[in-house]
């Protein structure tokens, strides 16, 4: 009878995990800020709430399509470490363009690329986290998922405090775009 020995947990490779987690937090913080300012944008465009659902449908289709392409094509060919910063930069620019779009048609069209770029980020960060779990023998996915909650909470707090200043929302989203690009 052979004894089975388990590999002792080791420290996770910090750099890829930190990049994956911070990317998710920055991305979802921006989304959390957007949640607070959706009523502002709907009023600005004179867009009915029921019609906004169709705009969100375009976001969702872009995200689902991108996640499939990312998982099946891009990650195997390019790798998640390369896709993550590309996705974050593209997401930051796409979201800023969406938030500042001047008309209903452009607002509706730009929802798709925002969803698509988000679909690059999430699978890449997950693959990096799962690889680190395998390598270290530690459970890392729960903290990965917690980054979504941390990011959305941070976004809601930041945008609520910002809204109290009565400064233009575009300034906040420009700053968030720069954080996403440079972060």
C-alpha cells in the first residue's frame, strides 16, 4: 500500500494574481460608478427606462460573444497575461466613449463594444487565478470573486461622493478611463 502525499500549499505567484485582481477591481469600480450615473445619462438622452433594457441587451450580447471567443480562441493563442491589459485599456476607452456618447443611437451602438471588452477581462483574470491555484495548491478563486464585490462597492462609494460635488460626471469617467489605461 502506497501512501499518498499531498503537495503542501506554496505561495501564489504574486505578480499575475495582483494584476488579475487589480484589473477586476478597477473594471468593476468603473461599472459601479456607472450604476450611480445611469439616471443622469437617461435624462440627458431623454431615454425611457424600458428602452434602456434594449441597450443593456447589446452590452450582454457583446459580453457573452467575447467570453466565448476569448476562452476558445484568444486565450489559447495569445495568453491571458497579454489579453488582460489589452482588455482593460479597451474597456476603459469603450466605457468612457459610451458614457459620453451624445445621442441615443451612438449610446445604443457603443453598448456592444463595452460588453465585448469586458468579455476579454473576466475570462483572462479567471484563467490566471485558476492557474495560480493549480500551481500553489491554494484556493484563490473566492478572493477573485470577492474583487467583484470590492470593486462595485468602491465604485458606488466613489461616485456617490463625487455626485455630491455636482461636478460634471464626464470628469469622473475621464479620470476612471486614465486609471484603467495607466493602472
